[in-house]
C-alpha cells in the first residue's frame, strides 16, 4: 500500500524561471538514469525477493525514488514558469510548450520518451544488486553534470540533496551485496582450470612473454605500499562501509 503525503521529501525552489534549465532537468525525470527508472527498477525487483530484508530494501529505496521524481518534476515546473518566450526558445522548450503544455513529461532532455527497456530485473539477487549499484553511480554522474551546467543556487541545492541520496543508496546496495557472497550467481561455477586462466592479450604487455601469466593487480596509485601487499581473492568487498541513519516521515 502506498500513501501520498502533501509534502516534498526536501523543499525545492528556483531563483527565477529558466526553460533551458527545465529541459536539462528532464533528463532525471524521464531519462535512462533518471528517478522514474530507478523507482520502477527497485520496486520491480522487490516483487520476486524472497528475503524480507532485501525485499524491504528494494521497496524503501524504490519508494524514496518516487519522492525524488516528485522533487524533479516540481523543479521543472518552477523553471518553466508560466509561459515560454517564443522569440528566444530552443528546440526542447518548444516541445515542452506545444506537446506537453509545460507539464513535466516522461521524456529525457532530448525529448525521447521513457521506456521500460531502461529497467533491469533479472530475478537474481546478486545481478540485480550489481545493476542497482551501477544505476546509482550513473545517476550520481548525471547530477554532477547538471550541477556544473545549471547556474541557479536553489536548483543546485536540490541537485546536491539528490546526489547525496544517490551516494547513500549506492552504499546500502554495496552493503547488501557483501552479505550474499555465496548466493545465486555469486556462487562460483568454476569447476576447471579454465575458470582460473588469465589471457594477456595486450601486446606489448608486462606478461606477454610469461608462460604462466597472472592478472594485473589493481593497486591504489596513492598508496605505494599497496603494490607490495597481498590481495585476498576469496572475498570481494564492494564499496566502502557507510553508516546510514534511518529517517522516518
């Protein structure tokens, strides 16, 4: 059961109407890394989740993404203002006026309609969580681009809030993935030597003439000692631990 409260998750406002900025914000409403995509992806993944902990995680974050979608839509409304100046409009602004009557639409910043093809649902918990981690990371990148392109301090505040929530979701999905290291597709199918081979196909490369090449170790460039450390290969940790404070509305 869903309940709508007549209050935004976080207040939004703008310095002044700016239809060009409204078009840019459309990317996070109806784009392939936008809030609608994230909400429906996580809610859809919850339908098959057997573990109540993971089911609640998908439902909680998916529901929050709907709140983010509401914030983005209201920001677009404020940026569009009451009308579009036909003497100065760009292509995207014309479409917003003529096709949608300035209504925030389920299209991206280029006017391409939202599609369910954006949503990733596999039925495998590990694969879905990895997709969610990537989804949150891509959404964060788009918000970073928008933050640099939009010169409105209030819109920037909204973008920063949404960006930081993407980081929080990413950390939660990483933590969830670390708890299922031997579940579903995370279980190893490697039954032969083929699963332990590394093909050094970069020529010339460090290992090209090595009769028994090993995969390069991914060292931290800022830590000179890391190249000498031994890497544990039996367990992979995704992301950094992040303490999340539960907030109830």
